[in-house]
């Protein structure tokens, strides 16, 4: 049992905390800690959290709302005397650390969990220097940095972006929820989605944004056989634009836009392949969850994906934004035999990312971070 201490979780949205951090919020509370959560958007139920603080975070880095959020966080930190501040999502992590500059002699332990730097080796130089500069500027108040893929780990080490660093396997996926369906469950899931027996369903569960790049998949559908169907669950700023793009093509009848889906595992159980066109990732939950359900993957050759996919074993990597390379990889998996072999490999390779493995490792890091406060 830890001594009575206060913990603050900060993220760009309460939805992020609900989706990825619920087990850890509860764990801190079970250790006797008082847990507060500060985020953008409307507050939602978070077990273990005793206080919710709504912040005016905006997606644009230069929005005045983000400076207002930083100012409110600065006052909150002074008033509450937190032992540990756990930071999540790039924008919220930057402005929360900005609120701590200049660093005083007595401040909370700051742990930044990087869910993926928004730059990589292929990012244009100016944008890369701007985003890397933000990390270097806030490094003096970053006690712990947790990364989730090899490229981010290398960047963090090269530029010494924190006092203590660890490369983790993400936040952990629920392997009890995301698991291969039995034949009857799969048949029922396909029937619910209106999939025909001979249709090969490709699923990409993601926010509709430029970074996630659903538009490329829509354009690439013209290179795939008539029995290929693309499932695009999710919402986001580009949802309408992507629907409009699909409507202008002759493949619109083979693309589904169900919107936000609560039980996304039903889509994985019904699908045959998981696909992704993303430009940049940390360690994508959607890909890991699909693999745990037995889906081979066809994903862009970027960081995060490279950590999960062994090309030709549990899926294929293709050059980013290359429609024909994507279609060619999908066609290689249109045969049942090829999918079955990669399905087994996908399930096996994702097991170390399960919550039962990740949770003990992360909570031990959290315990060490709190020890350093005393």
C-alpha cells in the first residue's frame, strides 16, 4: 500500500483515458492514492477517479484554448500538491509540461507516456524540428518517459528527452475480449453486418483524419476484386469527406461507413483482414486487437506497425500511400489457406501485448516513480 498521495492524469480527452487507462486509474486508487483527471471534452465515468477537471484543449497547437488549459493546470498543480502527474497524448503532454516551466525545487514527478511522437524519419525537416523542439524544451521537467516503439525509443535516447526512460508494450489489450471467434459467432457477426459468404471483408477501425488516411483505402478499392468489402467503423473530422469521395467512385457499394461502433470486436470477428493506411503511429490498438482476433494485417510500413508486423509471417507491410502496393498485398491474402497460416501467427505474436503481461510491468514503473517523490 502506498502512502496517501495525489495523482493527476492529463490527456487531450476524457475518452482517451476511458479507452486506454481505466485499469491503471483503478490501480492507483486501490493503492490508497487520490486520483484526479484533467482533460478536454465532456467528463465521463472513470472508475477510481475522485475529481474531474475539464480543460479547454483544442487540436490546433496554436489555439488560445491550449494556453488557457496550461494556465489552469499551473494553478491546479500549485493548489493540489500532486505527487505524480501522468501525461498522455502529445498536445496535452506538451502544454502540461509547459505549465511547469520554469521548474521549481519542489514539483511533482512527471511521467510522459508517449503514445507516438507525431514525427518520424520521413517527416519534413521543418515540422520534425518544431515537434522535436517542443520535446527538447520540456525535457527538463520530464522525469520519466515511456515510449511504445523502437523509433521513438531511439529518438528519446539520442536527445535525452527524460531523466528515466523505458520502452513499453503499450497499455495492454484485453485478450479476454479480443480473441478468435468460434465458427458460429463468426457466422452470426457476418450475418449482422450483411456480409455474403464469398465476400472478403477488410476492416480499418480508426478516427477519420488525414493521418489515418482512409481516403487512400477508398481509392485503392478499384484495384481489388469485386468480392472485397471495406469496413470503416469510426467517426472524425473527415468522415463526410471520405463518404463523398466513396460516392464518386464505382466501388461505393463495397464500402461501409457504420460510424462509431461500441462493440468493435464484432467487426473483427466478422472480418477477414485488418488493414491500415496510417501515416504515423505509436503502437496501434486497432491493429493489435484485430490480430488478437485472428486477423492477418496489411498495413503501411511505418513506425508502430513495424514493431507488430513480421512481413510475410503475420501480415504484410506496404509503402505508405501506395494504392497498388496495398492492393497487391491484399490480393495475396484473398486465398483461405494464406489467411489461415497468417492468422495463427498474428494471434501468437500479439500475446506479449496482452494486459496480463503489460499491467504488472507498467504498475512497477509507476511504483518506482512514486518512490522517487519521497
